[in-house]
C-alpha cells in the first residue's frame, strides 16, 4: 500500500482515566498510521488521570516509538487538554481523537479530505453519542 510521505500527521489524544482502553486504542491507531503514512506522531495529553493511565503509557512507549506523552499537573478538562496538544503537536495535519468514541478507521478519510482541500475537517457522530 502506498504511504504518503510529503507531510507529517499528528494525532492528539486527550485522555482522562482511560487506562483500560488506551493500550488497545493506541496499538490500533499506530498500526493504521504505520500502514498509511511515512511520518506521524501520536500525542497523548493526560488530564491528570487518577487510574493506571501513566503505567499503560509507560509500557506503550517501549513499543510505539512515535508516541509522545504530556501529563497535565492538574485536571483542567478536555478542551484545555486538546489545546495543550495543539501547542505540542508538530504535524502538518492534526487530528484530534477521543479514544472512547472515535473510530480509528475514519482517520485516513479525514486526513485525505483535509490534505486535498487545505481545509479544516470536523467529524460529527450520527448515532446520537454527542
């Protein structure tokens, strides 16, 4: 499969007490990004989780080399965590994903739409989750 090489993709993932789902989510996201893009990063922004999120991320960093982790010192909310992600991301195209809701499978389509149009792409749930 052709891998796009002319731009860097950053995926910002705000997390808050997501230790139970984070490992599977990050592995799935990494596998998809690795198959489609030559240059990418996954930026986890931890909104001061009180569960085992830090331990899960510590383990993931040994197997996913493009994983970056920023732990906020106090709980500030998802929007501020996403803002911190934008401040630290280095990608030409930036995607924000919520691990408990957003399907990894939609990322390539959203990136292609943004890359081809140069516009902001916003996903919207159609099953009433939001």
